[in-house]
C-alpha cells in the first residue's frame, strides 16, 4: 500500500533538547511538506521541499530544520530554539510542486516535559 | 497579509444539507482546496476548484467565485460520519496552500 508514514505517534521533549520527527513516503511524490497544527487552528507551513536536496522555509520556520537527502524521506528537527513546540505535526506530500492535492501522514504529537 | 475566513462551527441535522463558506485574501491565487479532518486524525483531500463554478463529487460539491474571492463546500444527505472539521485552503502564487482555521461540523440525529 502506498502512503505516508510518520513516527513516532507521540514524542516528549525535555527543555533544551532537539528532537527529530520522521516522515517517509512511497508514493513517488516530488514535493513534501511539514505543517504545524495548534488546537482549534488551521495548518501552518514550516518547511517544504519540491525536489531532493532542496527545501524552502515556510511561514514559521524559526526553531526548526529539515533535510531532503532522499526522495522518500523528509525528517523535521525541532530544535531547542523553538520555545513553544507543543503541537500536532503533520507531514504531507504532493505529486509535484503544484500541491493542491496533498496526502497526509497520521501526524506526530509533540509534548514538552 | 494572507488570510482565509470560514465559520468556526456549523450545526446540522442528519440527512440535511449544509453549506460551509470560505472567503480568501492571498497574494496571487491559483485555486481553492477543501479538506476534511476527523478529531485526532490527518486531513484528507476533498476537492479543488481552479475555475469558477460548481464541482460535484458524490454527496460533496464545491463552488468557487474568483471575482468575489469566495467559495463554499456543500454537503448533502448528511451522515453522522461527516462530523468533522472542514478546512478551505487557497493556493497562492508560490503554489503553497494557505489554510483557514477550520469549520467544525456538528451533526445531530
């Protein structure tokens, strides 16, 4: 079955710690995205990548970093510089850069201890 | 700035029809997408309108008026499983989706 997987489902971060969220897709999609969703809110774009070895900042990139070394993988690191990281993180992909149809993974809930 | 406005909550009765409106303001505009998200789940794609008019997909239809910067999602023959949040998202000039805050649809039996 083709799709997007994210791990872990829940993640706990201690103060001053960097954590990495995994996102893998086997849809052969070129573009991948990371969104953050806070309770009762819409999605806000953190980073996106339209091709391997290239990525762009979204609206709320500060305190986050990404890499795109393989087409299938787009991990997100939440650094200690992100002071309010508690949120639901969603990874998505689209066939190409015109991403009107995006397919989402199940998400990772990040909580700060 | 870029923004989308949609009602925070809509209530309807099972079997009825409901319309969820969305107005947008973006820098450049290619089209309007709609997504459904159940509590605790991930968004799933419903429809995309690039041109003015009505697009129908089963019980769901979506409408766009580019001159009014307005669109809506129409859900017919409501079922309890349609209880969810519905998001409109506009594609801007960078081909990125700008998301509304979502409309929670409550369906009563």
